[in-house]
């Protein structure tokens, strides 16, 4: 008896189905076969418009190479890390697959650009396929280190760079492979395999002009029962009209709303879809979306094909702009709610989703390109990066990055912060190169007592910030200002990149969820002019007083005061700005934290004593300094006037005092406080008599009660 056969895997099932359904591209396939047979190194550049079938052709190349015994690695949009393609190819001759993105989930054979393999990960004779936006830029560092007999295949929307086509070094190595629409015979074969009756082929072919995605979408429309007229058009108008037809044949208006909703989010889950539609259960609608040919799958949910998403979003934008705005606001509210559940991993992931809502902003959108330009694929790029605490053994590598981009003096200054108690070092790592940091950042948490620390005053970057904080920061006891002393990517420094975007999102997560949230954040840039629009959009004000120079190189600083615009109010502000015609005209919300005063501990304590004296009198709290505190403003709510804030202050005093009553060690102090201020006996002597205490003991208990009440109120103030 033979050995037990290994049961088929889901990946093999996907590969077999794709190979069986492949249609057309005979010339490209034959050219690729010749390249494989030549056994020499080559770079194949597949390029063409969105939906033209680049990804499908690369999957066929992977299947062919695996059958030929070549090691294969795919860096694609479907997964988070580069993964070798199974070498156990399905039996049978190589067969054609439609040049369309299939509706089934991608087989686990892909990775993200952020996780590009190094030469150590690529065996001789390998086929390496890169199917991510900006493939040329993503592989520049990899190309020179590949084994010389390997074959690199890139998918891109643009032709190969001019430098590649004109440099003699590329002669014989570069194989441009432009993709055109399918010819009529292949288009008809695709429709046949998709189940479209032959009698309908002429009209569909005339309408789609062989555009693969358009053919697949039209087949999907036909399968769902539409028999609408199709007029002549060409991409992208073809896809616009096809999606309009698809919307016309959905079962109900609820299904149409689900289509519109999932085009707005980076990735959609069933709970998010329910929130977007305002329904308790969206299971049926979510399952229906999963059946559509325009739906693609990722590790965190589903999303439309990029071209389909663009068309759905554009169509909704001109047809019902108010609904489009409402959907994005609902998505924003859903993401904001996740910041209250304590799941830090989910909070970090959802920040990319929140950022994606701002993809159309002329101010923030360009700075979020690694997320917004590539859609769900951009999120996968970020998933291939991680941030962890930096280790002392890698400090030389981090300082070498700083020296390369900022000079030796900057590296020397940063070295001085390694063991400082105020410092937090974090390293960015790519999954393909976990032992070689791809970037880092250095945070300094500075309290009022740290501003004259010799380490602070010796560093121009911290000295300037400390001087401004001492004069204008109004840091109170227990508060910290967070200075992002340094941040950079190994290759791109502070330019827009996947590393930069991940650092931005991680710092935002820190601002929003740290156990001790910063009172202020100071954020310096080597090129403040470039980042000024994005900082203005995110409510970070330019702060020239904290600018500094290191070895002749200037840095510009921005600041946000979280005491005046706390995290949730800040997220709400960004939501309002996203849909505004003039985002910067949308001011920070009027409440709950507008017109607040930053009170120091001494002023706050005096305010508590004054408020207790006025608590029992009509209008006794209207002039209290505590009306401008964050704790009172948060309790009173947005737009509250003096009377509402006075009512909130009274309730806060009584509520906090009640907490003292519940604590055994504070009960005697609470009783003295109660009979003096909360339900006053009239005079201190009467209060002492009610408590059966000598006057000296009563006063000691009362002082303890006022002190404990002040402590608890101050803690609430700092936590707001």
C-alpha cells in the first residue's frame, strides 16, 4: 500500500480554480514560458489600467513557475507577509484564467510591499512577483541583490521608467509587457465560462470592448437577472455604467445602501456595516456583499475592488452627497466608540480605517498616501510593519540612521537620551527584516519639574520646547508634555512613506489611549512647510517659539493642547473637517472644553474651598474659577452656559464627596464635610455638636475632608 495522500488545501483549490478559468493572454504566457526556459535572470514589467487583468496574469505566472519547479514568492495585496507559492501544482495541463479579479478570497500566497524579502529570502532561480501599487519604487532596493538567475515580475499601472528603457544595462534584462483589452474571441470565452448565454454575447462585447473587469461585472449583472440595454462606451465609463446596472438589479434598497456603505470604509466587517446602515443585524447584507464579483477579501474584512470603490463613491457623491457625508460620519462614530473598549490592538488597527475617511482631503489626503492611495492594500502594507520598544543592542543602528539623515551632532544628542527616565525609544520593524529596524522615534515626557533638567537644557531640541513650556505651557502637578524629539524612516527620513504613516498612527494611538494622556504634544519637523497643511487640518498649531537648530539645520515645531481639545472632541473635529468645503474654517468644538483655563494645583484647591462655601447659596457658584475646569466642562456638556456649569459643579462636588463616604478611611472626614458644606448645620459649632466632637477635633476632620475632596477632584481634572 502507498503512503497516505495529503488532503487538498484551500490554497490548492483556489489555484486550481483560477488556472481552470484563465482566459486569453496567450502571447504573454508564451513569452513568460520562454523567459523561464531561458534560465537567465529577467525583469518582466506587466503594466496596464485598473481592472485590465494584471493580478490575474501574475497568478498564472506563479502557477506556471511552480509547475516548472521554480521557487515562487508573491508580494501581493491580499496578505500581510511574503509567502512562497505551493510547489505542489494541481494536475493537468496549464489552462487559461480570466484576466479579472475573481470574487473568491485570495489564496494565502501573497504579501505586502512593507514586507519585501531580502536576498537571503530568495533562492537561486526563484520567481518573485510584486503586485502592489508603486511596484517599481517598492523593489528598487531589492533588485540589485536578487540572485542573477531569478525572474522578477512587476505589476504596475504605468510603463517601465524611462531610465530603465534607455539604460544599456537593462538591454536583454527588461521585458515590458503591456496589457490590452481581450480580443473578441477571448472575451466571448470569458463570458461563456461565466455563464452568460451566447445570444447575449454580441451586445456585451460591443459594450465592454474587451475590458476584463467590465466583462466580469457585466457577467455578474447578467447572472443577477438584468437585461438592460448596453450602449457603446469605454473604460472607465464602461465600469461606471456597469456599476449603475449592478445597483439597479440588487434585491432591495437595503442592498443598494449596503453597496454604497462598504465603498466608504477601508475594510468592512459585519458590525461596521450594521452601524453604517443603522440596523441591529447586517448579517444577510454582509453575506450578499461577499458574493459580488467586485468584493475582495482581506485579513480584517471585505472591500470593493479599487476601481469599483472609486466608481461607487463618485456616483454616490454626485447623486446624494448628504448621504455620503452621513455614512462617513457614522463610520467615524463607530471608530471613535472602539477607543472606549480597551482593546489596544483593535484601536491601533482602526486608526488606519479612521485615516482612510480623510482620503479626499486636499490637506491630509496626500500625507496619508500609504493608506489612502492603495486602499485596503495600503492597510496590508502597514500590517507588514510593527513597532516595538527599541533594544540597546540596536542603538548603534538607530543612531546611524540619525547621523545619515541629520548629521553626527544630532546622533550625539539623541544618544544622550538613551537611559533617561523621561525617554521612550521605539523601533519600526518590517516582518521580512525583524532584526534590522526600518525606522524609529524618540518620545520625551516632560513635567514642570523636568524643564530645568541639565539633559533638557543641553539639547537644543528640548531646550527650546522647555523654555516655551515654562513660559506658556501651564503644566500642572502631575501633567506631562509629550515632545516627539526625533522620528524618521531608514530610507525615506521624514517623507511620506509606510513607516512615516505607521509612526503617525502609533503616536496618535498614544495621544488617545495612554494611561496618562499628555497635556500637550509638541511635534517637530525638518521640513515644517511641507507638513504645515496637514498639521493645521489635525489641529496642531505652528509654534515658532519652540523651533530649534542642530548643527545649522533648522527644525520647526507644532503643538496641540489636549486639555483644550481632548481626544474624543479632537476626533469629532476631524470628522467635521472631513466633510467641510473649507476644513480650516471649522473651529474646535465650543464644548465641552472651550474657553477653559489651565488651572494649577494651588488655584484649583483654592477654587474647591471657595466652591464649598458657595454651595449652599443661590448663585453661589456662578463666579467659581472651577466653572472653567475641564472636569466641570466635560460634565456640563457641549454648549453649556454659566448656569448649566454651576449645576454641573454642584453635582460634581456632591458626587465626589459621596465617594469619600463609601471609603472607610474617609468617613469621619466626610461627616465633617457633610455637616459643614453639603448639608450645613449653620455654624461650625453646631456641626461639631452634631458630630459629638471637640472643636479642635472637628476642625481637623473638616480639613482632612476638604483635602481629600480636593485630591479626588484634581485627579478627575487631570484625567479629563
